[in-house]
C-alpha cells in the first residue's frame, strides 16, 4: 500500500538563495528509504521566501525518520547555481512531523546528508546512516575550512586570501555586503572629512581640531570632548573606556617605578604603603610595548612609549592618576611626571599614555583577544564538529560573519597598505611584535571574566561598570550553556569519550595558542564543568567582550586629543619645557588624524542586519529542553538590559556597551 510523505522546503528569503536546477530528495527512516524524488519549482520566482510543499511517495511507512539526502541535478548546459537550503519539514502519513534544520549553501551536485534535527553526540549514535552523515559532514567541512599562518608566532587563521575564496556559508549576506565593503576613502566621505585629508600640516591650535571633530559627534564623544583634560576622566577610562584590561590593584611598587611618598602625598597625611594595604593604589603597566619599533609615517618618525601609571582611589571613589613614568627603565632622562607638575608637562605625559593605551587596545584587547581568537574558535568548530552535534548547534550562531570580517581586516587594516599599518604609531613591524608578545602573555584565566577580575584585584572596585555588567552577562551565558549542554552530557565520561569535542579543543590549543602550556588553555576536556566553563568563555569572547572593546571606539577616540593614534615627537626627557605648542607638535598630523577617525568609526559602526545576543533566527535546535533554555536566556538578557538602562539614566556618563541590546552574537564588525 502506497503512502505519502509531505515535504515542506524553506529556502532563503532572497531571490539569489534559490536555484533553477532540479533538486532530488531521499528520505531515510528506521524501516527503509524512499526513492530518489524530484522536487519541482524551486526557482527564485516560485516561492518568494515561503515554504513549498511536495509529496514523496513510498511503498511502505519508513518508521522514525533519520536522514534526508539532497542533491542538485547536474546539467552540462545549465550553470551550477548555489542554493541556500534553510530547513525542511517532513510530515509522515500518520501526522508525525520531523524537522531537518540545514541553513547551508549547496553549491555542487553531490549527495548531501542531513540528520533529523534532534541534536546528538555522534559517537553515541551507532546507526550506520548517522555515522555516514557525520563522516560526510566532517570531510566536507575540513575540505572547505583549512588553517594557514601568515606570521610566525601568531594564531593561525582561515586559509582564504580573497572574499571569493571563502565558502559561501562564511560570507556576508547581500545587505551586510553592501554596507561593509567600505574603504577609508568611503568612510572619510561619509564623515565629511575629505577636505581635511588634503591638509597635511600640523595642528596650530585646539580650535582647529574642534572644527574637524564637529563633522561627526556622538553624545558620549561630546562628553569626552568636554572632559578629556580632567584627571578623574583620565582615570575613569581605565575602568569603563574601550580598554578596561590593563588596570590592576597594586600591592607593591614595581622595582622599576621608584615613586616615593613625597612625590604623591606632599601633605604627609598618607603614605603609599598604607594606601596599598587598604587597596587604594592601582597600576597600569604597558611593559608589553617596551622596545617596540615605532612606525614611520610618510617619512616622519613616530613614537611609542611603554609607560607605567600609578592611580589612587580617593575617598569619594574617584580614580586619580598620581604618577606617570613614560619608559620602563628609570633614568635621569626618564622623569616621573606628577599632577603637581606644570599643566603642559602633565598633559603631555597623559597624552603619551593615551597613545600607548590605543595601540595596546587595538592590537591586544581588540584584534587578538576577540577577532583572532574568535576566528580560531570558529575554524576549529567548523572543522571538527558535525552539524548534528549539540555544541555545533549552540556555538555556530556565535561565529556569524567572523571569517569574512577578519579577512577584510587583514586586507584593509593590518596589511602592508592597511589603515592601521599606515597611520598608527605601532603600525608595521611593531604591530607584529606586540601581537606576538600579547599572545605569549595570554592566560586562560585572563579570558574568563570572573577569574580575570579576581586576579587583577578588582572585585570591589566602585563604579566599574564593565565588571558589573560583564559578570552579569557571564553568569547569564553560563546558565544558558549549563542548561543546554547538561541535557546532552549527563556525566563526565560522556565528555571524555566525545572524540569530536576533544578534536575541537585540541585544534584550539594547537593552532590558536601554538601549544603553549603556560597559557593554561586546556588540551582536553575531562569533565562537564570544564566543558561548561570553556564554552561560556568562547561565547562571552565572541559577543560581550568584543562589544566592550569595540563598540565605544569612536566615542572615546573620535576626539583626537583624548586618544591620538600616533605621536610625532619623542617623549619628554625633562620637566618644565612643555608648552601648548609642544603638545600640538606631538599630536599626529591632520591627515593622520582624519584617517584614524575614519578607521575607528568604521570599526564601531553597527550594521543593519546585526543579531543581538540570544537572538537565534536559525532554529537549529528542535528538542524542547534547549528551546526552553533559549527562551529563558532571552528573558534574562532582557531583564539585564532594562536594569542597565535604568542605571544609565542616573549616570553622568552612561555605560551602554554591555547592554544585551547592543551586544552582537558574534564578532561581525
């Protein structure tokens, strides 16, 4: 007796996602398989984004459905048109519905196996067709996604030199594509800065910079413009600016930073030793920049220092700088600058610190610790975990656009002709020196926010909104990861025996952290707890951490005097000689400033098709438990968003960068 299965095909909602080629389907169940059946009318003009339903007839019921096999028909005379298969639903003769989430471009005419949507750990499912499905998936992905290394000592990345060499699944959709194919020239035009680009002279007064800044302003950048000279704002930025990763509590002064009580507490009412014991002294040490070869921009030598900054928490909970040493080695020509020095001596010292912070932020906190690591997590995931794996389903939304945005970054920002290479004081050889040092200094604990905050002694630091919002986000993400993965991994043995999971973590350690055991990055995962923490770190890095160090870039760097991208004079070797003219002569030239503004505007510009954290339009999970966990995840994120917005209403300077409504799922810009 003949039975019919109803197959509903959902393809992409844009014309270019469909295909003119015939598509064939085979349905495989526990009790047999259907014949290869043609699906008619999948052309771009027949669906307009809606699901199309077809019948697949069988001589008998197939039992519980396991796999569907799809292939596009080959024609010598018809171009091979890619087809984006979103998902398929199959309704059995007795009304059972089986879902097959795909969300994949099919670009050839081979057979493609897709398992029914229930997530499984493949090593625990022994059905031969599931093993075949898994094997085919991994083989295909490892053929598409390969590792390469451009610079020794840096993490490996996706082997793709051009956009066209990226798999279709890794590229921007057309709306994002149009928005993001920006060059510096287009950004400069949009910011209305083009006329300034031709002005290559030095600044002669602050008012000239004001005219440039007025071309593009934000509410927060206006605050920065108004307060950049203030010591309290200088200290605030170490906590809630774009680089909250350097500051740490100081329990003893470094031997190379000989600050005395007389220098910083002239009234004699306080002493450093007591204030350190009371937890009121903080240190920012930029030693990673020591000896880095500074850039040469258009024939002009630039300068980059490796400062040490000492800060004091006052009784009214302000973080005030009390001493700055611009180079690591104490010497007569390396004075310790103090707030009691002349206005221009102190301002010049703070300017060199802000430039050092810019370079370390862009290369370490931003590029390495979010973009490059996110790419490592992405490539390792795509190469080692089949689509049916619960960890694949959980993590793949957090890899969206990462490979493409990093390819563009390598071409437009850090290549030989890139914006950063040409206009930042660490561009060129110095850039790779910093990246190598930064990678060798990364620890697993520094990537896990609760551990990092504890290690830096910042658990009770007041007005530290990056920490407050970040820890709440970390805990919400952890709860989501725990609820989801604990449904699949019932005990530690299941983690140990998951060969796909172990291959994933092994490639991260080998190709991302270059087998450096000192990093503390695990080489294997042996317990459920270890798995939950590591996966939480991955999601947090790709979403919240990237937002914290990326989204506010124009806010804090758009007003150039607050954060110069490069400096054109050497650091002062004596006190009492600096003037306003000295500061203006130290600032980067006008065209360098313009290019720096354009770059940070591009980097912090949110696209129209961004996906907020927890928003998963591709429903890869079909099991009730993970679907409920996603719902709870969204509810908790929404509550946090409301809480952050309410707090920000009462702040002189809001901190919006970890509001879940601002945080994207992935490193996509």
